[in-house]
């Protein structure tokens, strides 16, 4: 099975290794300017879902090669678990390597990964979780639909929905802190909201004394009235807490995606 998997998926494996090497070289050569390329990290796992996950089962079903495998000494269960386990481990390791490289680059060039949507999901353990989730999503689509192109289309649509949803939900992984400071939030903190506070320290949505002021004089008005700007923030020291939270959500989603694949392959007729 291992040799068969290598023969079937060596193109994806070599292409992935090549892309990781290119990414590493770009970060070394371009330095801080490599952020132009790293800004595309949120959609990088989608390539894994399309080219690793979706073809894994759908191509077998389309060509009928799964029947040949099942008539040998390999059972359906072993065939499926070996594919999911081996390829899932490979893409997870590749994602973790990507996260390690991005984290090292961010540390070297003093880039904040916590407050940056693109860098957060592409660094740390969340990078591995995103790659594994995308792979299992593609595998689920391919296993259920049994056609490559529809599986790719479903993978793209669902992945983008999940990506958008988690980007919106990320700032709510924990209760934000309320901070009043003339210097503003600490560097690297994730700002979730802002408000004005009156001289007694009570938050107000809109200072009543300046309700009639125009946009040009509004800031001067609230400062003269004694109001200060305050922020709701997620401090940077919650980085790993948020990393494990997002990884847990994605891993749970991956486990749920594996269920219909198991049923489709193990219980449904050939």
C-alpha cells in the first residue's frame, strides 16, 4: 500500500516539496518584502484540498481502480485508512513545516503574526490544522460525489465559506480586554473594537457634547470635552491559546468530514 500510494501521489508530493523550497528561498532572499507572497497563505491549503484530497478517492472511483485493489489482499478498511492516514500525515507535516518557516521569518523581521489574518493561519500549529482540514474536505467531497470535477468545486466552495467564517470568528475566541491608554493598544495586539470613554471612565458610543460637530472638528471637540479613545483588544500573549483553539475547531471539522467518507466506502455497494 505504501509503495502504491507513492506511485499514485508522487507528483503531488514532489510539487509540494518544491513549493515549500521556493517559499523558503523567497523568504530568505526577499526578506520583509516576502509579505507580498505570504499574504496568499490563507488560500494555500485550498490547493491541498483540490490536488491532494479531491482526487484521492474520486479518481479511483471514476477509473474503477478501487475494485482491483479490493480484489487483492487489501480490505476496504485498510485501503481507506492507509490512504487517509498516510496522506493526511504527509500534508499535516508539510503544513507544520510551512508554519515553522513563517514563524521564523516573522520573528526575524519583527512581523506580528497574531493580529495579521494572513500570517496567523499560516504560522504555528494552525498551519498544519488548515492543511489537514483542506485535505479531509477534499477527500470527503471526492468520496461522496465520486467525480473529480464536482469534488473540486465543492471543496473550493466549502473551504472559502469556512475560511471566511473563521476569519470573522477568530477575534471572539476569548473575551477581549478593555484598555484605556493614551498610547493606544500594545504593538501586535488584535483590536476587536473601539469606543470613547468620558472623564469618569464610562464607555460611550458617541460623546453627546460633540454630536453636532463635523468631521473636521470632531476629534478636537471630544479631546477638549475630556473624552478618550479606548479599545477592546486581544493581547498578543494569547497567540498560542488562539492557535490551539483554531486548530481544535479545524480538527473537529476534519473528524466530522471523515464520517461520510467511511460510510460511503465501507458500507455502500461498489
